[in-house]
C-alpha cells in the first residue's frame, strides 16, 4: 500500500513543476493593522457565520496580508493548518475542508502576489504552494458620495467588481495609506470597512498601530514545500476538484469504502462550504 501511495505522489511531483523548496521573503513594515472578518460559509444558512482575525503590515510600496493565527505561528510551514472542527479522520487519515485563509498576500507597487496552498499537506508530507500574480489595475474603483463615520474618522465610499462579487469600501483620507484587507488597495486612504453586496463577507478595521521601529517579518519557505507558478483560476479549480473528489480518490487509493458515517459527515460539510470569497466562473 505504501509503495502505491509513493508512486502516486511521485507522479504528481513530476506532473506539477515547482520553482524551489527553500525560499525566504523578508520585508520591514511601519504599520500593523488588524481586521476582523465576518463571513458566512453557507449562502443558505445565516447561522453559519464565522469570524477570523487578519493582519495587514504596511510600508510604502509594500504590504503583507495574512491570517492572524498564521502570523502567530511565524512559519509558512503552518500553511496546511486546518480547523479541527472541520476535520475528521478514519484509520489515521485526516479528511477535511481546506483552510482557505492559509494564504499570504504580498502587494507591491503595481502587482499583487498570492501564495496559497491548494489543499494543505498531502499524504506524503508535502505542501504544494501555488503562486500567482494579479495587476493592481484589476481593481477599478468607482467613487460615490456615500459617507460613514467609523471610529471618529469620516470615511468616503467606493465600489469595485472583483472576484465575481461587488464590494463596497469605506476609506478615510485621515490615514493616507492606499491599502486595505485581502487584495483590496488603490484608494486614497486606508480601508476601514469593506463588504460584498450579499453581506456574507465583511472586513472591519479593529486596530491601527504605527510601529516605533520598523518590524521585520520573514516568511520562511522551508523544505517539504513544493512551489508551483499558477493562476488564480487554476488554484480555485484545483481546490474545488480536490474537495469534491477527495472521497472517491481515497477509495481508489485504499481500495475500499470509507465508513458510511465518515462519508456522510464529509459530504454534509462540503454542502455547507459553498460561499468562497472569490467565485470561480
């Protein structure tokens, strides 16, 4: 059995080219900004709302956005970490929905680079990190007259079509930082709040801190990681295929049916995981 698994993984490594197994990205930042993300995993169930806390580190011409828990681990080796509540196991095999907040988003002067594991650690102990670039010019903001006061700051508004959704942002020129949560940037002030039209995705600023000395943050890509240049569409498609076909793949590899209860629980989880932040068209 182990021999068969190793053959399968070896074939996958040959099929998917990678650009190195040891990389490091080191930048210094002047500001640390915290956001709370309120989101709904199931479009048909308002009670499926959850929260994540996210961080934005910013300096002129460069920023980093990532999950707060990922930042606290201080290592990209935790890209594959999953919610325990969304993970089940059978005979030592972990089965669960992928952590879609394991990305690192680096924004430069003109482009946005995303590092994202497709499905976490595979059965041979490797994590495939997809890397793709998007031009900042994809964010075509339309300004409106609507305003809102948030934490004592007068915020103006703008909307953008991005990732298959319509988003409305409130930003303040009191803080002339042209950035915000996730991939959103390019406004003449820091984004305090941004929500999609359906109301199922909402980022809110909860803390803004100017650092007294520059903060160096290293993203260490160590051995055990496989890097693959990709596109956003390819990543989303592979992630969707992985989640929808995980059980059939496991049955093929292990030449047996999984326990009925395990299969039913996983399929139930899959049905309620239908509201991704970016929509695959």
